[in-house]
């Protein structure tokens, strides 16, 4: 895994001992939106504390450059590692969705 480039909106996440690069590419965001609905509404739900665990896992999964885990394993590792540990990557990702490239 290459290092996360925060300027490009990338984040790092370690799941089950596996480093995961979270990269919000156009294709990844389109795939997430197809599953989760409009991303702006998703960001609004997150801001209101209404983001579900399933939505969080799906958004991070779609934006994982090379997850190294199957989707179900990814979700389980997300919970096992604690949601607080994934929050910085999620916060950076949501900010990138709203603000775009710097």
C-alpha cells in the first residue's frame, strides 16, 4: 500500500492488521452512490449522527483502493477494530466528498 496523500483526500486505515488506503476516486464514489443513494444526503446523515454502520462500511469499502479483505471480512474487521479507530478516515472521506480536491 502506498502512503495516503491527504491533499488528494486519501486516508489510511488498518483493518485486521492489513493497511488499507482509502481513495475517493470518481469511480469509487459512483459505486458507493449507486448502493447508498445521493452522497450529499449521506454526508448530511453523518453530520446529524444518523450514519448507519452498514453505510459507513459500504462507503469505506467502495473507496478502499485495495482492501486486501473480502467485503464481509472488511466489515467485520471494521467493527472489531472499533468504530472510533475508523472515524478519522471516515471524516476525511466525507470532507473530501463535500469539498472536492484541494
